[in-house]
C-alpha cells in the first residue's frame, strides 16, 4: 500500500490576525486552503493535542488540562508526558491498522513518552541528584539524541521555556525535523513549534512584539517548509488555541483559602498546598481551573465563593461540564472559567514571605498549577539578569545553583488562553497544502480523520 507523506506543524498561537506576518506559512493555505479550527475546552496544549491525535473530546481521552489532581496519588501533577494518560486510539495506531508499515515521527508534541511511534524527540532535562538541572532531550531511537546533539548542539532547554525562552528553541526543533525527515522519511510527522507562545503571553497578541515573533517564527520555518515542498510532502499547519489579551489575574486559591476551604502545610517557614486536608482547591490552568471539592455537601458553598470572586465568568458542575465535553473523572467537581480579559494564578499563600522557594523559579512540575510569570525576569530586582548569568555559569561549572528570578507579581502577563474564542480572528487556524480536503472550518475532533485521508488511508 502506498502512503502519502504528511507533516503536521503545530504553530502555537497562530490566528488570522497573525497570519499576514507569516508569508511562508500562509503559502501553505494559498497552495491548498485555510480553515477555521474549532478547538475544545480548555484550549490548552495538553488537552487539544490529545484531541487532535485521538479525535476524542476530553471526556473520552481524559486529558482535561495541562495537569490535574490525581486522586489516587493525592497529588497535583502538572505537565506529565506519558502517552498512556491519553485514552483512545491514536492516529498512528489507526494508520497501522490500514498499513502495518506506516511510520510516525513525534517531535516535541506533548504526551511523547511511551508513545508507540517510530521516532520521538521531546525535551527531557537531566535532574542531578544534588538538585541541578541540565538541558537535554529524550529520543527514540536513543542514538538520535547523539545525532542531533552532534549536528546542532544540546537541546536549548532554557530557550524552550522560562524568562530566556526565545526563537532558538523553534530553530533547533525545525532543524531537527529537517534531519529526521531526510534520514528517516516518516509517513506522518508531528512537529511542535513553540515560539509564538512566548511574547504573545508576555506582551499580548496585539503588541508589536507579537508581530515580531510571528515574523521570526515564519523565517525559522522557511527551510523546513522548503524541504517538505521539495519532497512532495503534504503540510498541515495548525494551532491548538489563539491567545487573547488579558490584564487581570484572578487568585482563585486565595479566595478559597480566605473562606477556610483550602489548607496548607508549613515547612521551614514556607507554605505548601495540602490537597489531602483541603475541603476545596483549584488547579489553575490559564483561563480555566478545575476545582476539587472533597465533600459533595460543600459544593454549593464553594460555588458561592467562586461566584463572588471578581474575574470569574462561569462555574460548571458535572451537568454543565457535559455540554463542553469535559465531564471526565479527572475533572474537578466544579470547573471555573475566567472573564475574557482575566486569567487564573495558582497562588495560594497570603503573604509572599511565606511563598515556597519554587515559586520564584522555573518549576513546572512542582507548582500545583500553571505559572506564566515564569516567562519573566523579576522587574523588581535590578540585578536579576546578572544573577541569572552568574547562576548559569555556576551550573556549567557543575555547581548547584537554583535560578530564583521569577516574579511573584502576576501583573506583567498580557496574554492568555483556555476559553473558547469569542471572535474567530482570535481563534486557531488550520492550513493544508492539499486543496482536495478544503472546507471553511474543521473541528479539532476531525483532524485525526483528515490526517488519515491525507495519508491515503481513509
């Protein structure tokens, strides 16, 4: 069976407003078509990517956010990567049913670990026993990591996320994708290109910095797109979400704590969220929050607290969650949604002197919620960049050196996502170089079948 090659580029944050600044990407749609992509709630990375690869709603695949409260562990776990956490048949499994020789490369998309694909590339730092963290990546096959490192240096982890996140990570991934396509020729490639996420959250999607980021990303993609075109590969470029302008942080956990619903434990003067003794707490994720309520009898009271919290737009119980396809056991008893210009912090302490030490660092796995303040150096500290440079030098020398540069003031964030878009110009796009599949709009649940058709397998 002959399979046509397809490459799927996840160009984070791509919207109609930004496409005009990205001529190389726009050429995909000019060759084929450009469609509106109706996303799922919450419109966040892990949830939408799970839907794109399975064709299922969150109620069925279970990835209800970028992280959630694992009741069987008694812990909030953010940014887990194991593919088995996503239920349902993945597109590459469906492809192999049609053609057992079908091959897939999965490059920096989420849920990579343990995925039963042929080629994997994903960020994977080395966590040293003394607390140091070194940049690195995980690959399948293992030798690919050495190939890529020899070709273009170590994976630029500190440019992939954090206050120094930059175009360097997208360039590195795009170059890796070119190498993998040339040496392995996968039938289906998933390539994650994160650059638009950074300055759109830092400065807002309508800022001059956003347009500059769009131009940088487009330039970085040009050599990859040229390679794919020369090989006759069908290209799909899409985004999981669009980023909206925001100006108001909502401290949902502080509201619950002030009402005696959220509990903390204290060690060495630092406060830690205690989900096991809390009557209610929220796992904040951009503009959505899963609110876990230990005793169902407390749900009316918790709802009332949230109802009177400024910046919260909607509060959904299980019945309302069903309407949005998110009524899965992993979800909170309640789901809260911010107003369009607001977003949720994870903060639960009431005094910054009691904040845990990880609050001032880039610690995506330890924080019980998403923290976009990690994209900033603390502007209140005039020496912060010098301290960061010294810390990196100490790390390179093999010394333990925590990078405590993140502000505790959330007011700097200017872009967020998670809500379903109110204006399609701020929503995600799907571009495809094959005009034979043209439609005005696709739903995220339809992308799996689209890819199978483009591969010639449906």
